[in-house]
């Protein structure tokens, strides 16, 4: 496809100038009060919040690669207030807590914005909101219903008809839209990582990078993290490894690695930007089961991702799976259908990455080693903001006291586990096929999807 001919196979965000020099790897024996495994959003928020709560705490972050090299540096930069993977998903699973979860989520986004300001993190944080667009009649029906539920709870959402949505962003595919005007911010995901890493260091957090933790063992006094050239003993451990969760066997039952792919265009000219509008620079997602997400960057590129979420049979995580030409071609074709007025615009970057998906689509939490280790995982692609909430949960769990967060059902409960392989692969691939079929059939869900709905086990792109 001509528009892809010059695209380099790298995540756009991570190719920018300004990445910090990596910390030295662990070499020898060290100790800490709190060890945080993983230097993505989840780990960085945990380390920063721990030091803000107790400046005297000795906190060490240990990272297999470099900060943000995995999902935190590869995502679309949608920093949502939702901690339940969207209002509808939260309402269906935690109806009795939904008002509280919305309040906590909105407060969490406010606190992220304040942290970015206080630490002067240059990550293009812009609270533009997010607009879900209907490209089929059944999408519009769902958006109308969602608007009624959300406005009844006082949320700042606006329903847009065809003309109104095309006045915001002009695509011939749009039939309407639902704009959450304050519940989402756009960020540069890599620069957010780098800024949080710098803030952690300013507070005295120590880092070891390029240091994979191979196993965890327990001694009477500490948990011991073993790496290839040393070990780190810590009184408490926060496990923030996302889809790379092999250090705790129980997580394998709940998390599956799903690959998501994205493209980045070259910068739009002024005339091209005028042709589509987009003056309010909202994040956008369409309302299908297999959905696209897209947004403008600070230099007026369009990030275009989603739709074709891929589970590789057996749950393999391999570097070569970060590139999938068939998916890139599908994405480029859908982009051309959405914005025909941008014909000839090329893509400069193409990449993929692995998401830690769980059956309820939103993060789950727990402890191990008699409360000395806490974990958070399963954000299913909506973790840019929710990981900060998860970090607070992990610290509360490690504190051992009942708090507002640890009392929540969303914290106390677990998603339904996935079946073991090879049944897991069969279930997931059948579900993906059924979801694609539902999108082609006015959203009507077949018997398989209806059965999964009843038991609370699902799969979404």
C-alpha cells in the first residue's frame, strides 16, 4: 500500500528526542524498603506516590528494559478518567459502586493533571475529552442509550447528531457522536513516562534498568528479587509488570497478552487540517466492538490504531509480533475510508505492542507472600490514567489497613479466569470471530457471545 511505503517499524513516541539515559543494571546485592518491579506507568506512579507518602522510604524500581519500552510507550495517549474501562463496562459489572468509581476516577484524572503541572512534565497534557462516533445505525442507538445513562448521573457528555459531529471532525462515515468533554486528556505517552521517571528521581527513588527479575523468593526478613547479575532484598514489593506477569503464577490464569497495532501519519498541512476540522482536538473512538482510536499530536500528525486486536495462539510474546503487515494494511485502508479528503497522506511509523487483557477489561488487584507483595494488572488497553489509581490500591494493600479503595468490590473481586491452553486459544479465537461477525450484523450477538455475557467472561478489541 503506497501510504505505508515509508513507514518505519518503530513506535513513534519512543523515537523522539529526549529519552533519559538508562540507569545502570543491578550488579551485586542491594536492599530497599519497597521494590517496584516494572518502570511503566503502574510502577512509576507507585514509586512516586510511595515517596510522596513517606519521603524517608527507600524505594527502588527495577526494570527489565528501559522505562516505558513496553505498553506505556506504545499506546495512543488517551488518559481517561475511567477506572472501569468505560462507563458502560463499569455499570454492567459494578452497578452499586458506579457513582463512587466515577468520582474516584475523575479525582484521579484531576490529580494526574496537578502532578504534571507540579513536576513540570512536558507531555502535551490537554484535557480535550473524548468523542465516540457512530458509523452504523446500531452504534447510534447505543450512543443514545449511553447518553441517557451518563447524563442521569451528572456526567458532562454531549450527544451530537450527524451535522454536529461532522462540524467537530468531518468524516463522511459519521452518523453521530457522544462527546465526554472533560473525562479524558490527550498526552504524549513516552514523555509522560520520562517525566514521571525524572520526578521519581527528584524524590530519591533509585532505578535499575536492563535488569530482568528472574524469580522471587521469600526469606524471613524480606522478599528476594533475583536477576542475572545480582539480587535485591525488599521488605515489600509492588509487581507492576502488565502482560509480562510470569513472576507470579496466579496472574497467568487472569491475564492474556493481546497485541494492538497503530500507525502515525506525517504532519498534516494547514489545508489538510482545515479539510477535516478537528479544532477541539478531542480523542476519537468509533463505537463498534472492533473499534479504532485516533487523535492529533502536538505537531498535527494523526495516530490511528486499534480494530484488529490479535491473540497469538498459545499466548506467545515475541519481538517479531510487534510488526504485522496484514493489520497495518487494514488500518491504512480504514483510515482512507474515514478521511478520503486526506488522500495521499503517508504514514511515517507503524508498530504494535502487547496489552494485559483480562475478562472484565479493567484492572484487578491482589496480594501474595502474606501481604508483602501487591499487584495490579489487566487494564486491557485503558491504563494510562487507571494505573495511577492502581498504584494507590497497591500501596494501600501493602499498608495492610482497610481504606476506601481496598473496601471496593472492584478491588476485592477478581475477573473470571481464562481456561488453560489449548482451550484458551480456542475460546479467544471463537470469541474474536463472533465479535467481528456481530459488527457485520447490526451488533447482534450470537449464542456464544450471549453465553459469555451471562457468565461475565468476554473479549474485546
